[in-house]
């Protein structure tokens, strides 16, 4: 942040006369008692500088205060969001009221998003853990719990190669990889091209695995995305160094 300074350069710009050492100067009592016009001009200029410095300081202080207020609000909303989704089994146990509350908090965070072009940000790179979603195809809420994904679910994204990878853990260990086609600075078309069952058996996609994903909030810890069918995804960063295999 720039800091207002009262520098010697500013002083030299004022019309102060400097007499050579050899000059003969006569000083009368009237000239001593009478205020110098140079002094008046310098005093006015200094006052003007002080006023401008004060105005600049107030503007900078207001901006810094606004920045701190925004950051504090973001952290408060993130805490509220994580607390709200913690007991909901990634969304499988969410009631319509829970879903509405979480969507409201997510929208407030999205409105404060500082990363306006997430597809150009290195913050997107790495492995993210899925904390919450409204996607029934992921949650499988109609199945008995032992037939649902019970372990952690991850999604990795590479900005440089535009590749993505979804990874289930216990009990199925399924994987899917996809190409990402940017549609704008926030939205991508997703085309899955290969799958692995139990992380071992490869299956080539027949072109049915397609969709779109918009990244609506991004920072070092949290990512919020929305799918083309209206589903909400909330993820946290777990490994920023992970890269999707080519």
C-alpha cells in the first residue's frame, strides 16, 4: 500500500530564493517585522500538500478497511458453510431446508469471489475433495448405504493440460478422466473419455459422458462449482501438487 510522504523534492518546488554567499544583504527592522511573501506562498503550498496527503490517506484507509471487511466476511461465510454441510454425508442426508440454506450461503460467497477468471488461475490445479453436492448421480440416495460411495471422493483438475479426473475410494475405487473445453473464463464443457472400474479395468467412453461445469468461487482452500443441470458442488483443496495423468 502506498504511503503518503512529505519529501524534500516537494519543498524544492516552492519559490524559495537562495542567495550566494558573496551577496551583500541589508536587513531593516521593517523587513524583519513584515512577513515574507515567499513564506506565505510556502505556507500555503505546504498546507495544500498536507490537505492532499490527508485526503489520500483517508482514501487508502477506506480501501484497506473495505478489503479487510470483505476478507472477514468471506472467512465467516466459509465457516458457516463448512459447519452447515459437516453432518450431511456429502449431501445424501440433506433435507430441502438444508439444501436451501447451503445454496444461500454459497451464493453469498460467489458474490464475493475474488478470482474472476478461475480457468487462468493456478489455484485451480490439484486434487480437491468433494464435501457436498446435490447431484443424485453421485450420491445415489435411493441405494442402500453400503452400495453407495462411502469413502472420500476426489476431483483433480489441470489448468495447463485442461484435463480432469474424478476418483471414488471405498468401496468401488472407480475413476473417470475427461477433457475440458473452455467456454468462457469460468465455464467448461466436460467430455469424459475413459473410465476405470475398481481403479484397474479401463473402459473407453462411447461419448455419453458430457456436461458443463461453471466455477463460481475459488480460493486456496475452497471451490464452488455448478453443473449445467443446476447441481451444486463444494470441494476443499487437499493436494495442490497433484496432476492428472495424461
